[in-house]
C-alpha cells in the first residue's frame, strides 16, 4: 500500500507552520498504522468512528480524557473484529480523520499527540463525516466525546436523524454539565437511536465499561450485547431500545 498523504478533511486555513507539523505527525502515524494493520484488517468487520472535541475548554481534564479514551481502544482490541477511525476537531475549522485501522495501539499513540486548541465546536462536520463514511462502507456506530455545543441544534438534529435512518447510532459522552450541550446531545442520541452518558471523573470506571459495551455493539449488534450479558450491556440495550430515554 502506498504512503499517500492522509486526507486532512479540514475546512478553512490555519497557521502554515503548525499545519506542516501536524501533517508530518499524522502522516507518520498513517504509515505505521498501515504497516501494522494490513494483515489483520477484515473488510467484513465492524467499523466504529470515535470523535473527540479537542477545543480549549477540554484542556483542564484532557489527561483524564486521554486515559479513558485509551481504555476504549483497549476494549475494542479485546472485542476483536472492529476497525476504528479517530476523528477530532479543534482550532480554526480544523477537523481531521485517520484511516480505519484494526491496530488500536497506533490510534492510542496518535491520540496522545493531540493537544487542545481554542475554537468553536464542529459537531455538524463529525455527523456529516459519519454519513459520508457510511456511504463508503457500513459504519456500525459513532462515539463522540465532548463538553460543549455551539451550533444550530436543528441542523445537528437533521443529520442525526439521517444517521438513525441509516442504522448508525451515535453514543455521546458529555463532559461537564453545560445545559445546551446536554439538550443537543440527548436529541442527537434520540434521533440516531443511540445513547447519552455523563463523562466525568466520578463516572470513569462506569464509562470504561460502557465504552466496552459500545465496542461490542459496533462489532456484533444487539445480539452480541445480549450474549455477553454484563450489567453495562443490559444498560446499553435499555438505551438502544428506548427504555433509557
């Protein structure tokens, strides 16, 4: 496989020196990920998009977030049969995506290189990206972790509804207690037939288990959750079937 440059999926422009530095780091990750994951990539396996808000408001708890998100990758690896794509937004219209890879270790490495930068949320871009990826190949779930929402809720709702129609549930993990974000996140979850959860220090251990359930769902659907039958699986099933909302 050739080492062509990863599509930046970035709208607008930012500082050219910073962009060259970011692109170099991401290109290096892509080359490593391709080398490690080519043999184990399964075309028929589940596909999960993990999207992160990396704007400056998340900086105070970023280390905790990276740790928890790393546990999610570990859960994916244990679940098996799942290719994951990392998407993040930050700064001035910067929104980037990795390739889908089955080697979650490489994604964890990339995630640790991401730092927070000031900018507005770009959740609409994330939802649109998931729709486009689903056109290329089935996406089983979208996971989003963030703390704010600074966009038109109706626009987000329309995209969430389309994801729901295409069978792509959105699982949103909210850091903090911003009421506008909670309202929007819950609506996105409802319309996409996904689920909303709290993301904070007190919920760290619970969140790790819930992320494990998300990984199981993305790779095997409701039947896989029912077969494993853990408490977090039953909670996820309750949300997915409407009992948790």
